[in-house]
C-alpha cells in the first residue's frame, strides 16, 4: 500500500514497538527518555537535517504513543500536529515556475488586485505576504507559468479545518476538525499523527483487568486470506485479552434498530442519515447542527457490542480495534453511555503483539458471530444493504432511495442538499472514508489490495439472517440508542 508517508511509516511503527515493549515490561517510565537516543544513535542523520531534530521528532512521537499531545498542549483532539516535522512545505500557495517568459503583456501582474506580483530580473515574483491566494494570476497567465501548490494535508481535509501560522506550521482548527484522519497519511513529512491508547490498554492487561477486544468488520482481508477472525482471537488471548468479539455482530444490531427508525421515518416522509461513522457524526454535529434531528439515534456497532459486553460481563474493559482514527474520538464522548473504553488501530495492535513476540497464525475460519450483512458493514453501501435486508426480514415493503456517500466530500455535498431541502434521496449513508471503513486512514492494506482476500473470507461465512442471529443475544437488556 502506497501512501504519501510510506517511507516514514517504518519509523512510526518502530516508535510504537519501542513504547509497547517497555510498557509490557513495566519500564516505560524509567526508559522513556532513552528511546530517541537508541533509535537515532548518530552521528549521521537518517531522515532529517541532523540527529538532534530526528531525536526531537521521536520524542514527540513517543508522547503521541502514550496518548499525550506531542508538544505538551492540553487538548482533547485525537489528531495532532508534530510541529518539529512540519516545516518543509512551501509557504506560498502560488509560485512562478521556469515557464515564465516575463512577457510584455504582464497579464499576471495586471490581474492581481493586491499588488503581490512584481517583475524580477528573469521572471515574475509573487510576494507571499501580499498574496490572497485568489488564483487570478494563474488563470491569466498565457504560459500556465504559475502553479498552485496546495499542501497535501489541506487538500484532503473535507471541512477546511487546516490552516497555517505565520511560520507556515500546520494548525488544526479543533472546532472544525471531524477527526477523520485523512490528513495523517497525506503528509509527506509525517507531521500529523494521532494519540494512541495502547499504553493504557497494556497497563490494564498487566494489572489483571478483564479486557475484551472488539475487532472491526473491516478487519477481514487486511492480513491475508489465511488470517481469520479465529487467528486474531487466538493472538489477542495470547497477548492477555480475556476474549475477542467481532464487531460485525454490532453491525447486525445497528442495522436492525436503524431499520426500525428508517421504516418509521419513511412512512412519515422524513429524511434521515446513518450514525455509525463517527467522523460523519462529527461532521453533522460541528458543521450541520440543524440536521441533528435527521440523524439516526441508533448507536454505532462498536458501541452496541460494548454495551452488550458490559451487560453480560459487568466491569469489563472494552477495546475496539480497526482502521479508524475517528473511533478514538467516539470513545472520548462521555455523552454516550457504556461505549468502548478505548479504540486502537491495526498498527498499534501489531506493535503490541510484536512487543510480546506474538504473530498472527493461519487458522480455520470457524469463528462467526455476525451475519454476512454485519461483516459487510465495513464496505461502502454495507449499512444500506444490511438495513434493506432487515426490511425484508421484518416484512416491510419499503424500497427507499439512499445516497451512499463515499468520502468526506460526498458526505458534505449530501448534507448541504439535505440542509436546503433539495436532497432527492430518502436517506443518507455517510462514510467519511472513501470505500467505507475498509478505506480508513489506518488500514493495513488498501481496499482494492485486500478485496480478493476479504471476499474469500466473507464468502466462507454461513448464511444466517440478521434478525434470527440477534435472537441469541439479550437485546432487551441494554439500549441501542445514543441517549
């Protein structure tokens, strides 16, 4: 899988491993400050200008691995900027290239209303302090000599939450940020990361607490066709988890209750949205608060399984594992009772297992707690398919039109249409990541890369129905609604 930060992913995972190793050994507190020097012994720099800068970056990443802000700021935002890494991007958004002929017409200079363009000895020059980034000069140039350099992090942000300070350092507007994590792997310098709760989870396991892992529906296929849910369950138990449950079961739970909401809304002529993607929910809360009444009140699959576990196993600590960054923010929302206590990514899980010398081994695909529809919740359109299946099983003769939104831009467009009363569809399935959860920012393999193995694993599952499957669980003993 190729990402903008592919060459520095090794460094990121190495930091997680070093932190996890010391957390398991109980020596992190004493050895934390040694990690940068052991990883960057010198005298030659490996990634940056000097070993001192590299060590500072390691130090800030260690803080992230411990669930802290990299620079000591007190903020609850999960997505964080590593300031020491963010200083290599050009400050100017528009720059004059060698194509400039310094022509007589000076169309660029004449089109600028802010006096930002002057003529140098060989070509035009744009003063970044005066440029308002309107783009008029680039449009006017007959030689296409003015390039628009939009920073990768800013370009992928669907809610314009990224700006820069006077030194060009990236800043995240936490009132706008939906914590989707799209910016993390778009940065070629690895200057954006997320807090992890890996150390907290390790400490709880070491303390003898009952900690149960909840593995996302998007997991199947991420580690190859031979690594099944049973493989993960075995490895997690070796690591000290008391048990593991597949969150596809929560997909069945969410689909069943969301189907009831959709059926009622459809008959009333009310348009609704899904509520299982936390980044999509954050988008509604922060950017379209007037649409909160249109959002399903059904909890996410993660929360559903957590509530089920806390009902049948009082005192249990629940930990979600998947490719999602925004799930971390969902666990921090104290307004949702009995949600998962922690959320971790695949990379953090791999660091935990590697630190204990545990590998994922092939096993028969004989562990299943969800229907195929619950397992497909991790794919774009999977929620809709599961809800429509529930309609059939409920005997509801409903064929709604659904806007299946894949990615933040599509979600934003559909919500804007709903806001102004021009959405042609009856419902919105909002997935902030392109392709659904399988396209999450912390995926191990890309959606296309994992598709064949994922399809093979899911194809081997039995054909149980959604509602029939839920009869095995005490659904009447816990709430499936947010409040």
